[in-house]
C-alpha cells in the first residue's frame, strides 16, 4: 500500500506535515503556532498495487492547543 497526503486546510502552501509513503505515518515537518492556525484538515490517500489497483482515503483533523496560556 502506498500513502499520500493532501493539505485541505489551510491551503497556504506551507508544508507542516509529511507522510511516510510506505507506513502511512504522519510526521510534523514544521512549526505549529496556535496564533497562526488552530486547526489543520488533511486527507490521506491510500492505494495498493493490485490489478486493478484499489484506493481509499480518510480525513484527519488536527487541533492545535495553546499550551502557553
């Protein structure tokens, strides 16, 4: 199975999250700041190598908490 990640919100072009194409593990690639963005919505797509290939997707919602207050 091969995984890919689409950033649904916000769509500012800033890469904050990445995904391991083989395991599907989502990792943080940049800094999070509650004052900039409080919530991220991502779509994870998965497809296999079958004939015909099958695919699926899910939505991941990440809420950033302000721990300084």
